[in-house]
C-alpha cells in the first residue's frame, strides 16, 4: 500500500470517533427527556447543563476531525 | 472532488508588512478583528453613554449581556471573581461577536484560526498559574497536582495523571473552539457545494439542510463562546480557591 492511500484510510478512520460522540449526544438528550418527564419544572436548570454537555461531547468528536486535518497536512 | 475543503480558511495578505522578520501583514482576519472590536466598543459605549432608569432597546441589550456575564462569574468563582469582570467580559464578547459575524457570507471567522484561540487559551491558563502562585505561594503546585483526600500511596500515580490533565487544559480550550468553528463552516461549504453540483432536481435537499445547519451554527456560536467563558472562570476559580469544593469540567 502506498503512503497516499494509507493517509486517506487514516483520515477515514479518524472519522470513526464520531460514533462515540453520537452515543454521547443521544445519551445526553435521552437523559434530559427522562429528567423533564419526571420533573417538568426543572427544565430551565437542567437544560442549561444539557447544552454545555452537548457542546463538550460534540467538541470531542471534532478532535477526530483535527487528527484528520493533521494527517492531511502530513500527506504531501 | 479534488477541491480542498479547507480552502476558505486560507488567508491572503492584502498589505504585506514585515517588522524585523515578524509578519504583521493586514489580511481578512485582521480586518474582521478590527470590525469586531469596533462593533463591541460602539455597542457598549453607545449603550452606556445615555443611561436611563427605564432602559431603551440598546441599553437593555447591554444590560442583558452584562447581567449574563455577571451570572457566569458569580456561579463559578463567587464574589472574589468580580475583580476579573473586565477580562471575562472582553473575552466573551470578542469570541461571541467573532463567531456570530463569521456566519455572515463573505466574512471571515477569526476563531477558526487556531493561533487566535491558542493565544486566548494560553493567556487564560498562564494567568491562572500566576494567580495561584501569587495567592498561595509555592504550595500551589502540589495543591493542583495532588487532589485533596488522596491516600499517600496513590500520590505517585495521581501526580502524573493530574499533570497531564493540567497540560490538557489549554490544549482542549484552544482546540475545542477552533475545531467547532472550522467544522461548522466546512460542513456548510460542503453542503453548498452539493447544492450547486446537484442541480435543480436534487439540489434543493442539501440547500434545505444547509439552512437548518445555519440555525444550528448560530446556537453553536453562542454555546462555544459561553463554554470558553465558563471554563475560563472555572480555571481562574481553581487558582483562587485551592481545593475548592466545586467540581470542575474538563
């Protein structure tokens, strides 16, 4: 396998990390719905933390994207 | 699809200036930063120049912003943290306006350059270290490396772990903001590319999706500015209250 193909494969593999973030985001919103169904008056306060958690999980997925960019930069 | 998806993030120098080997050329990012600084300054100066007991539209907006930032500081650092209000407010407003103005087509998102976010992150983290050393002296260093209540036999294990977690703080702070902005604009660029190459028959689908993405990006722009500010407050608060009771988000 030549190194250009390996770099492309590596960039694709770096995107596999998005699966974990998908699980995480699903978990966050699922728990949020559970919490609000149980205690509707807490929606305002719980919602704030939900959005923080959502953004933190999403950022972790994007670290994979950064790794893909690094590989793309090394490819030349 | 040979087009580089990162092409929109490349910068061309409009006026090349070199100061003793230091490249301080004027490019799109620099102009955008000037625009952001001017807008924030104008908004705040105009809102506070004619203060009234019953606020008008502009004053209400400024009051909401100031109240919001005060809320973040009081929640994470307590009353001591109000000393840092100017720094935190400047950071928040600058990042928020950079993120939001970058969504206007034809402009440039300054926070999609890692050098900008890295300077912010290193400044914040360096400030928290200096602050901790000034306030607590040399016992600040074992204070941040050994969590309270660690049994003595766990210390050789905890010190490397905590060291890595400390080093990861500025890195994750910088990369989080940079990657979010870059990824959002890359997705929008890819969707617009699909719209054009799809033609009328199928092109409306990615176009509709890009409208929804734009809405999400508006939210992300605000949330990322908010998270950067909250984490800044948490890090500075950690330096304030060594072994504080509040749990910190990594």
